[in-house]
C-alpha cells in the first residue's frame, strides 16, 4: 500500500511523459523566477513584476477552453507536440532577445504572454492523455504524481535559476527552459499508446466550447468538482500569491523568508501527493476528498495564518501544501473519471478556467482586504467561510457527496450533449 502512489511509474508510457514533464516544469519554474528578477532589475518597479507574472497566468483563463475544444477534435498526442514546439519557439526567442541586449520589459512580457498562450492551449490535451496511460484504478495516483512533479519543479527550478544566473546570465536560464521542452517532445515521440476512439463533432470551435460547457454542467460529478475548485480558488488558493506578504509584512523576514515559505509549500505538496493514493486506498477516495475540503485544508490555513514566527509558519505551510494538493488532485480525478471521453479535454479546460480565473480575483480581493483589516484576520476569516460553505454543500446531502465517486456505466456511455445543445 505504501508504494501504491508510485504504481503508475511502472507503466512505460506514463513514466516517459511524467519524467519529461518534470524536466520541462523545472525549466518553466526557472524562467518564472528569472523573468520577474529581470524586469524588476531593468525597471526598478515592482509593477512590472506583477505584469509579467500576469502575462504568464492570464492565458490559462482565456485559452484553455479553446485548447480543450481543439484537443477533443484532433489527435491529442500530435496536437500536444505542436503546442510544445510553440512553447519552445517563444522560450528560444526570449533567450535570443536577452542575449542580444533587446530585453525591453514590454518585449519580455509579450514573449512570456505568447508562451503562456501555447501552454494554455496544450494543458487540456496533456491532462486528457493521462487516462490513456494508466488503468482507472491508478488514475488518482497518476494525478497525484503529476502534482508531485509540478511541485518538485517548484522546489528545484528557483534554486537552479539562481545558479544559472550566477554562472551565466538570464539568457542561459531561458535557453535551458527552451531546451527542457525537448524532453516532452522526445517522450511523446517514444510513447506508444492508442487513444480511445472518439468522433469529434466537426462544428464551429465556438459551438464545441459551448457544448463542452453544457456537458460539464450536465454531469453531476464534473459540475460539483468545478464548483468546489472555484470556491477553493476564491477563498483558499490566494495563500499562494500572498506568501511574500506574509513573509515580509507579517513575519518581517524579507526575501529569505519568502524563499523558506515557498520551499515549505513545495515540500508539503510533494509529500501530500505521494501520500494521497495510499490514503484513498485505506479510507476511500471520496472520504479523503471530503475530509480535506471540510476540515484539513481550512484548519491548516488557520494555523499558517496565525503562526507567530517564520519556522512555525513554514511547518504549517508544509501541512497546507499537502492538503491543498490533495484537493486539487482529488477534484481533478473526479473530472477525469466522470467526463465523457469525447468531451474530456473540454471539460478539463473548464475546470482549469474555474481555477485560473477565480484565483487571481481572490488574491486581489484578499490582498486589498488584508491592507484594510489585517492579513491574518482576512485569511482566517476566508478559511472559516470556506469550511462553512463546504459543510453546507457536502454535509447536507449524501447524494451530493456520492457524485465524487467514479461514474457508473450509464454515465460513461451516455451522450455527451443533446443535438439541440450542439
């Protein structure tokens, strides 16, 4: 049972793509750290740091539905290779611009935005491929390993970026990121798996996106998972964006404190991702998700916000990282298992929009309220509100909690959308 979270790595295709994604993700985190430092040094204005960060994140909310519709329409592996080549192109252009002394902040931001667009277009295809690589009983473990590799990148990327900047330059960081995408392309070319047959509707892209939205709302488990991730993104996820404010304004530990807290979250997320599958086997996947949402996540957020020192905050943030990854992986698994196959990429893209659009809104609101009423009080109040809402949604009806389980045969084979909707 202890090794159940690692079982998907026995599958050759999954191990290839997972390992390549880890390499690419380390490169992406290196670039994320480096572009922020680059524009801050060049302009001396923190506003540019926020702008370039938003340029990488906003495309997820804008273009994921388009990527989902396209990924349901074409061969997903070839499509994902295409979007990855596009990411490589813009990362290479960024490295070239910096190396030739043309790294104007507006140009850096534009290139980061373009790369972010390709990422947003490709993510739904990547997520939709995962169920083709592992059997159903290993899907939660596969999603958890995906979260683990993302957070491995979060831990390793910033450290390697610092080393690369010291021994080389910013252009070296961006060149390493461009090269890291090659690992994904090679892994996809070496993988051998057959997608489940699907007959995409050859309709207008807008109609396919609308059909995907209607299909997501029509499937009870997908609808609930999207609602829950939206609530999480609004009330809980902003803790990620507010880590520097906690380190600097509350704990008075400066950049060093920010680094400690970011690393603590990453360590907790990796540990939580590896522990999730064994816990689900022992207690049941639905029970673990509900406990994480209703109790563990809000409680650990309260402990983190109330922490009086850097190291107590870091210890609490390890627990927060573990619980948060449990929620993200668990709800993503619900969508993966319950979404009709021919609509999976589109429904996953709507899930990502719910997270990607609501999260920055929540971060801005909590940040402004924190300035007015105190950050500790605001974070604790949001955690309490979150726990109350989750208890009302999941605690009042057993039938509602039941849709967090895998769909039965009738749900899996039902038509994804009526002709009238399409």
